[in-house]
C-alpha cells in the first residue's frame, strides 16, 4: 500500500516508515524537517519536503504518488513550549491537520491513522487509564491533540474518513539504525543516557513529593518498535468503524526507577538532581491497552524496561552526536 506518512522524518515517524517497508508497504514521508532529520528517513522511503499548511502541495503529493492511506504524525509536541506559545500548537496541530483532511476529501481518500497522546487525559483520577476515561488536558499540546480528535469525528460523519486514533503513552527505545534525538531534549530516557555519555552533568527529577512509592512521577513506557507495529495493525483494521486505542505496556516505572535502570544498563554513574515539580504533571499515568490487544491483536514488543533502555543506549553510543 502507498501510504503518506506525515512527520515521517521524526523519531517515531522514521521507525514507522522502517516498519512499513519491512511489512511490504511503500511509505511516502512528508515532512518540513523543522523537527525531523533527513538522515532518519530509511532507505526505500521517499522523502517529500513540504508543509501541511500548503494544501496544494499536499494534493500534488497525493496525486504524484497515488496515495491510498495516510498516517498522520506531524505535530509540535513539547508540553512546556505549548504553555508559552499555544498559538503555534493550535495552528499546526489543528489548523495544518485540517488542511490535510481537506486534501484527502478533495482526492477521495478515506483512511487515516492519527498519532495522538495520553496528554488528552490530563491528570486522571484513576489508573490504569482506559479510552473512556475523562479527557481533560492540562496544557495546549494535549488540548490541540484532543481538538483534532474531535475534528476527525466530524470529518468521518461528513465525509466518511475512517480513522484510528492512537493515544501514545511514553515512547522510548531504538532500532539498530534509528533513535531519539530532539533539540531541545525533554524526554527522561535520552536525557539520562546523555548524562551517561558525559553530555550533561545531571538528570533533573521534576518533583519528589508526589503520592507514589518513592515520591516521583510514574509513567508507562512503550518500545518504539511495538508502537510502529500498532500503526500497521490499526491501518489494516480501518475497513470498519473508526476507533480509539491506548498504546502502552500497562505497567509503570517511577522517574527514579528509570534512572536506576539506566545506571544498570550503562554501568555508568548518573547524578539525579531534584527540581520543582511541573504544573499539570499527573502523579501516575499508566495505560489500559486491552482494547488494542483484543481488537487489533497487538502486543507491546520488547516490553521490559531494561530492554527498552538498552536498545536506546546502543543507538546513543553509536550516534553520540545524533544524526
């Protein structure tokens, strides 16, 4: 299948492109490279440099490559930045996404897999979180993702665009060729591994007085390969009704547990420095992914935390300067 993969030069998008190729699909990566890396696009995937806000360019790409379905990954995804510049997030994550949908309607395309986030749940009052848990985002990033989810539902009703909404929890790990590089980096595991490489003096722990066993936030970590496979399964299931799925391991690890695991995997000292907690951070965020397991036949790949961090560590050692 010829699949338009928006944001496919980013961390998760490039791995999805790699997995699509392995499963016999033809991904066309559409990315403006504002956050992605040209070098991350895997061999066998075509790269089109463009912006989703340019609807004519998107339509031209759909026509040129005879696109059959879309996996929509392109988004701004920094929570802190969204609090400072909400306009950037709504213009890109909602407005540019609508331009994509309009291009699909124009060309009669009706299958889309959407990269959403656990941030739509805000601070849930119970764990694990199901797809039916209240969606009460605490930041513009989560709000923008939820807004686009709602847009999708109306486009399904009006235009028959069938969609799978995939709400990611914490994604980590690497393949042999592809790993995580952001600028600035805000994710715990690459920050810890950067500390192990001597690129930073300490790992910041945001808050140590949460109602958890060690006082630090607990999160659900999923390997990026398993996440990529979920997109392929969700795409194959789009013949029926539109659905929403949580994607996580179903178990949580605290910030201090992740740092200790990184010490163990790297066999290097990692200094942790406590900083003030961040407003809006839930104490515990763990997924109930039973719907994806039952309906898609999905299961997380490489689900052990040691395995996730070890794969990321191998990539960071071989790519100390990133791409």
